[in-house]
């Protein structure tokens, strides 16, 4: 299977997130180098790995919906 590499602008358009939000996620270590993105030839440019990002987005969404909310107790 061949991976799809996206620039920050292309990823932004695909997932409908602002470019600044994506860059903040890089700083917050939500997007991990080597898993979600890489720097070709050791340069500054970043290419995102679409299939891995998509898989992790769906995993996080299904995990969040599987966790039941706790009932509040009156004291």
C-alpha cells in the first residue's frame, strides 16, 4: 500500500482544521514525528502521512464514544 503525503495546507483542507491548529498540535506532541509526519531529507518541510492520521482520528473518535459518562451523585 502506498502512503499519501500531504503538506500542512493540504492536510488543513482535507480535515477542515486551520493551519495554525495543525501547527499547535505539532507543538503539543499530538502529531508525532515518524508516525504522523516526517521531514524529507532532514529539512524543515513537513509532510504528513494521511493514512496514519486518518486511522488515529477514527480510533480516538471511537474510543471517546465508548467511554461511558459517570452519573453525578447528589450529596
